[in-house]
């Protein structure tokens, strides 16, 4: 005997399309004040991103992962959360860090190689950047399970890219979340490329959202360049989680306008025509046109917001670069609470070598000073 056990659907949500069309009844309720704030953070995120890319090219930052084109995914979802909700970011979520209250100068310090930039203030509920693809997803589910055990109404939210869905961590996290109905929101920023691997080679599934079905909870694909869709889907997922109805997977269908990182050259594996077509769907321009149409902002206010964002980011760069350098041995302070014997040995070796370097540098500086004095006497 053969019978149908169940049928499944994968919904798609788009409210404000790339042509500026929308239906008033579909718009989520967001105050004009918050709409302006969302726009301000989208601009700040783009300005930060552009500046970071330039700093890296000037040798002032290390390898950097741009987020250009993914601002709606970040700003739209973050505004649907509350202060006590816990966020687990990957490595493109600089906009979310700034919304939660992490100062941009701290982010610049981190990307410049100073781990102190990820010393998150105690009252800001966001974990440090996760460079390892997918490894932070089980942590997010564990935190959500703890919220449920403690009977707290908080949710945890984890961000990741399409490439992370091929990792075992993703499937393990999804399975635990489904079984224990943990209040965890999975937000996949599907930007179409995991470095040089396109989505069609990443998965045979028609969508990433449908992967939630196998683990017993809802999945939805949204237009990731539409801030309203991201906000509405996240708000509904958060409401479900707070009511004890379990997790949700949100696939934000978006695009990575820049290279994977500053170590990448995307021209080698994707066409410029493809990039140009997606640039027409720019989430900031789309949202900006809506706000102009509704007379919530005007050209003068746009200019003011952009100039203030640029000034804020320039100040952040100055503060980041004026920070006192850390000792080379400080890198050992962020690994374990108690160092292993091997790490203790390495730290002591680093201290000895640092003393030698400092001594040699001091001798060189004194030699330069003495040479200058001799030169002045000879001229006299």
C-alpha cells in the first residue's frame, strides 16, 4: 500500500519589489521614527563597509568581508528583536553589531587584527564574530534551549550564509532546534555564492527554506533586498518562538555585490552582467525611494544622514587607529580560561622575544637620535 503521509509548502514573501510596487495591506506596522532609524542604519552600514574596504586596500585592515547589498537582511531582522534577545553573527553582520550598540571603532579594531575589538560590553547581547563557517549554529540553539529551560521569553538568532548549509553543524543545529522546539531563529543570508561555489552546486534543493521541513518546523524564503519582508518574517518568527512554538528558518534571498572577501576576485567566476542586474535591486535605493514617496524623508535629510554617517565613521577610524597597541603576548589571553602547558611555554617564549625586539628597537632609535646630534654639530 502506498499513501501520502503529508504535503508541504514553502512560502515566498515580497512586499516592496525592485520596481517600488507594494500593497498597503501587506506593509508591517512600523512607526515613521523607526523607518527613519532603519534608513539611517542602512546608510551607516554601507558607509562603514565602503570605508573598511578602502582601509584594507591601504594596508590598514586585514582581510575583510564586505556586506554591500545585504543591508536589508541585517537591518530588517535586527529591528524585529528586543534588547534581551541573543544574537550569534557570522562575519558580515557589522550592521547588526552597530544596531545592538557595538561602536564602529571597535569593529575597525577587530578587522585590523586587534582582538580587543570583540570584547563585547556586558549589557550588549551579541556574540563575537564567527569566522569558522557554521560552527556557531549549535551554540545559538544551545542558548535557545537554555532560555526555554529557564522559562525566559528571549529568543536566539543566528546568521549564516548559504555555504553554511552544507556543514554538519547546520544540520545538527536544525535537528536539535526542531526536536526540542527551541526558540531559535535561523537567518540564512543566501547571497548566491559561497566564495566561488554557486547555490546550484551547494544544494539540490529548490530553496534553502525547505530544509526546515525535514526538521519539523517552518521555513520561509523572503526577498532579502526588501527590508519590509525581512522585518515581517522575522517578527512573525520571533512571535512564534516566544509563544513556545519553536524555531523558524528564514532564507533571505539576496546577493553579494562585492567579492567574498578582500582576498577574493569574483570576476574569475561570475559575470559582470550578473552583478549589474543585482545592483538594480539595491536594498538601500529601494527603501529610500519608498521613504521619499511617502514623504518620510526628503533630499535634504538624505544628504544630512549621509554626511553625518561619513563623519561618524571617520571619527571611528581615528579612534580605532589611535588605540594603544596591545602586547604581542595578549593574544594568549583570549583562548582558554586556563592555559595549557604548551600555550604557557609559547607565551613565555613570546615574552622573551618581545623583550629582545624592544631592546633592539630602542637601541636603533638612540642611534638615529645620536646621528642627528652629530649632524647638527658638523653643520655648526
